[in-house]
């Protein structure tokens, strides 16, 4: 899946897409906004922004082949105009589908640790969002 951000477009594994606030599907040529390769349209996946309401959530998933995923989100208003949002995603699959008996290990194990912190200032006339993201991905070659 291709993920685009202002000024960049890159291949992003689906497991690092978390804390989604909005998905936009833009039909037709979008070359003026996203470059000449956006002939068939574009998909924007926008993260949820900090709000002035105290909230949080935790999601725990499990599956076969020792799959586990934990997502956590905390939204905290600091002042009337300043809010903080912290989100994290930790996914691991210790056993894959392909076992190599010569190496005595699964060759398609995968894991992701992604973190995001956002600080939003909004006084009505001025709205600014400062975001830091970090992801550490381990995927089979």
C-alpha cells in the first residue's frame, strides 16, 4: 500500500496504519496535488488529530502463527487551546508460514513497533499540529 504525506510518498506496510481519523478517496487525475503519477486518483489516510476531550482506547488482537497486536491511544487536553495525543502500535508474528529446516527457523516472521505523538494548538483563528512519528519494522526480505 502506498501512503502519501505532504512532500513524500512511500510504501508503508498496512500494520503501521493505526489511529486513523479519516480516509479520503479522490477520483480522477490528482497530478496538481500529488504529482504526475496520481493519474488514477489518490487515497489519503489521515491520522486522528488531538481534540479537547479526554479520551483513550486499547485494542488487543491475537491470531494463529503466534500473531499478536496491541494498539493504544491517549488524548489529553492540556489547556483550553492545547491538546496532546499519544498513540502506539506493537505487532509481532513469531511464526510465519515458511519454515526452513536447515536454519531451524521460520523465515517470514514479522514485527512492527510504531509510535506517534501530536501536539495541537487551536485558538479558533489559528490551528497548528506538530507531529512526531517513528516506526521500526521487521519484515521478511
